[in-house]
């Protein structure tokens, strides 16, 4: 069935015209849809001190998308994606769920199993001050710290969800989502009855103030330990210092506790603080601190729906929060050198409770668009573990193209 869906979507991509203007009938809206193809070829190398052998994963992601035109504010979107190993086969643990696993256990994991699926299939409605989407969809709330689409992995994370967005004024934005199922990067899914809400208000010179809440309530007993209630607030702002410089700030606090059928009883905080300065419109220097807290019962803040690769280092050593929580003290520099965008990040990791050090990490990234259209990128991460933590080096080279 998945192969048939991909074939049909590929044919549609070739045959349909490229226009998305509002139409006068549902049939006209379907015929006037836009189509696109998204390709990403990536080579990911991992050297992990726990393994005698290294991992090398060469994979390609192909996504085929159709978005209908609009009829009375209604539209539809269909996207299929497929991930395949190329040039080297199974020299890595692909972390696939169930039958998708390649069975490799003596090499580090690169979570990109061979897989094909309908990644998105939803109906949308858009009005002047409100919009809604119902169906399978990628979903990113705020900065993806608690709910994201994990777009770094080749198989994106999507959700069976209903999402309502309201914009009663230019200074207020409200988002509510009901999530019935999460389709994860490993090829499995997690049924749930979860709710997410975010209210963002522009507060003048202070920036944007937002209040958010997330109730994760998993259906399966095996996932009950991830059920939680999180409530918090954020501040994001910037201020111009001169014609060539500006300052920025981020601050956030949330409180998480057990919910649903979670057998644990815990409460712990999430804290974020960051300051930055941007010079010349292209160089940004930032320093910050994030805490994923823990309490005496070893309950700790978890973020199972987050885009985790974007947080706590690109070596991906903290995709699960340690029992004693996690403190991440970091600094970063990003700039543009001609057509090349460059970023360097340093992390110092430790326990949120107690004095244990987990280690440090250095991350480097270079990306550039090519004149022919593709973007190429290189990312390197080196995690130097402390105590029981391992040492891990990752190198990731990719090329992506959309048409």
C-alpha cells in the first residue's frame, strides 16, 4: 500500500499544473494543486568508544508532496516519504522499530531505517483570523523544545492531530493541538490523547511573552512513564543597539509533573536563559543555560515529542534525560562568510541534582547553497564524556534539493 501511494503521488507530481490560486469549485481546487519533490542525500559517520567498530550510514530521503488549491478557505495536502540506504548497506544500527531493524548491534546507531509512509495527509481551513488543520501532519510548536517534527532525521516525525490557530490581533497568537498519535522517526507510532496549547502576546519592548501547556497522556502501558503535565512561560525579545548591532534574550520556566497512568510521582523544573548579540546583520554570538530538572525520586523532565537533535548537542548523547537531570551551559557563534553559513557551539554538561559532570562537546557546521539549486552541508560533533559517559565523534555530510 505504501509503495502504491508513493507511485501515485509521483505520477501526480509529474502531471499536475503548478497553481494555487483560490478556485470556484472543489474539483478546480484539486486540479490547480501545487506539487513538489524534496531530496536529501546524507552520509553520517559515528565513532563511539563503546563499540569496536564505527558506523557509516549513507541514506537518501525522497518526499513527494501535493497541496491542493483553495476552495472557500479549504485545502488538502498529501505527502509521501521514503528513506533508503545506499552505497554501503548496513554498516550501522538503523534503530528501526520491529521488522524495520537491520539487526546490527555491534555498531553505533544512526536512526534512519529503510521506510516508506504517508508522512502527511490533512485537510486545512484558513480564514482571516483563524486556521485549522485536521489529519496527519508535521507539527512544530514554538522552538520545538517540547513538540517538533525532528526534521534532522531522514524520516520526519508527524502526528495524527487537530490543530487550531487563532490570531485575534496582530499582537496575539493562540495555538491549540489535540494529538491522537505520534509517528516517530524509528518507524513506530505512539497512540495517545494529548493536548498542547500556546498563547503568545507581543509585549512591546520586552518582546513576545508566551504561556504554554502540554499534557502527554499515552495509551499503552509501556509508554505510561512518559505521560506528564508541563506548564510554563517564555520571553523572547530583541533590541537594536546601533545601526549595526542588536541584542537578544530568551528566558523560560516550566514545571513538569507526572500525569495519566504514569507509575512515578515526580515534579521538576525546566529552565532556559540565553543572551545574544548580533553584529553587522550576519554574526551572532550567544551564551545560555538550560536545565532539565530532576527530583529526589529520580523523576526528571522529559521531552519525548521534541526535536531533540536541536538541543543539548549534535552528538545526540542526551536524547533521554539522565536520572539526575541535565544542566547544559553553552556558547555559540554563527556568521556568514560569503555564501557559506558557519556555526560553532560549545557545551558543558552536568547533572541538575548533585555535582556530577557528564562531559563537554564541540559542534561545528558549514552550509552553502550551490548555484544549481542544491544546498550542501557539513556538521561535526565531538562529545568528550566524563565519568561513565562515552566519547563520541560524529561527522555528517549532506546535499538537499527541492523542486
